[in-house]
C-alpha cells in the first residue's frame, strides 16, 4: 500500500498571526520557528517520508513561493511542486492534486496535511495515519485525524462524533488494521468514529460544553482518503470544481499542465474542503489521536509548547539579559542582544524591519494590526 500512498503538503498560507516574523514574502512554514535549524515545512516533509516514498510527496503552494520550496526541499521532484496561481482556499488545490494523481495512479490513497504544524509524538502519528489508510483502502470513507482536546480552546474548530456508530466502525477498522498490521509485524487497535458534524470555532462556554461531553475533537485539517472516493465526493457535492479540474485530465503530467492551471485555476470557487465536501458528505469518519499536536497558530501557542526558563520566558537569543520579566515570548535576530526589564505576559518580536511589543493576552489583535501597518505605511510591512 505504501507505493499507492501519496502525501499532499499544503504550504501556501501567509501565517499572518505570526507577524512580523511571518510575512507575505517569507511566511511561517519556511521559518525555523522552533529553533531546530529546520523550517516547519522541512520537518513536515521529513515526517511524511515515513509514510510514503519521496516521489509520492507533493507540495501545494502559491506560485510566489516556488523558489523557497525548491531551496528548502531540493529532493522533492520539480513536477511535484504544484503552484497555485491564485489563493482559492483548500478545496481547489486538493482537487487539482487529486485529479492529477488519479491520471497517474487510479488506486492512489492520499494524505493531506498542513505544512506548519507541530507533532511531538511522531510514532503515534504515523501509526494513526497507517490505520486510517488501511481503513480508507477497503471502505468508502473520507477520514480526518481528530485531536483529543486538552482544554476548551476557542481557537480551533471541533469535530463531533457519534459514539454508537463509532463502536460498530471500530470493529471494521480493527479488522482492516489487523490485516495491515500483520504484514508489518505489529498489531494495534484504534477507534474509528462516524462524524456527526463539524463545528466552527466556538465561544468559551460552548467550547467547555464540547470538551466536557467527551465526543468532540479538535479539527487539525489532516485528511486521509482514497483518491477515487474523493473524486466521487467532488462530483456529488462540488460539481463546479469537479468539472473544472476534470477538464484537465488530458494534460495532467504533461508539459501542457502548467498553462492549463494558469488559465483555469483562478476561476475555481474560493472555498475550503470542509465547506465544499466534508460538511455535506455522509461518509466522514474520524480517528481520535493524542499526537502532541499544535497548529502553532499564534505566538502564545508557541510559548505554550517551547522550553522555558525559571520565569516562564521563552527566547531564542543567547545574548539576552532579563530582569523582573515573566511569562514572555521573545524572538530576536540571531546576532541581536537585548536587555529587558519589567515585562510580564508580553510578546517581543524583532524582525529587523519591524519591532513588535504586544500583550500576550491581546495577540488576537495582531492580524488586524499588521493590516493597519500596511494600510498606513506600505506593503513592505505585509
């Protein structure tokens, strides 16, 4: 099954909540945000080499980031870097990659994942992905990994699953997984749950209700399915997208593909895969997963998982003097020194061109502040 498995890594976002470190010309997925010496995109790519061979990994990104992807992932085949000429959300880019893959391999199974998430328990993650692939191989099912919530977070969408349907599905999933596990010399059970609904980011009271109910998961945007089954879903629920990308079947994997995408892609609907397919289909399943996941969507989320000093500060500079400073997130250029006194619960980011000092509790405002800076002072700050 491994050689029928393909991974789509979505790397076209702008990461505006990590402004000013993440900017339009060099967004979050290309930054060594964790201080490991590798970008989030590079870490994601290496993770999926455990799932499928290099030639089956495709990078979906904006045309403006082509050189960045090639520089950071030189082993990825040039033909596997799919360039979006416009930002039309996730449904069109997933459809493009799926229809292209189907022309090459009608038996393909696909994993879709963001390029900029943190996964600390990689072995568990790979195990869950393999279990999902085994289930998708033998069932008409579209699956998502659901993250077991650790708190009532208002920053994530939620997946509601059905306990009764899940119990029956679990037996099917175990049978499928045992077959696959036997060939790998290992056996493990998993729960595969039928999805009842996808929920938008809730207010705090609703998030508390979701978590206490016990049958809600965070939506991490990680999907697993058989390519042919996803195409059937596009045909049924998003016929406009299906018609557009199906019209390219004769040119995919040929020199004419790039011009077709350049001409036709901007006319595709601007819609997410959640709205286009997942919220409409009746064959959606989820696997609860405790994989040490964070979407690293904000500076505070990075602060939460990063190593801290005795005063709960996170910083990346070796030349820093802190006094009476607590619970701060500090990110500086490599060769920059800093002296800070008297700050508590602040974000301090110096990107050479922009210095931001902002209360951590108000970081949801940063996206709007970045837009205001562009409006007032020019696009060099976007």
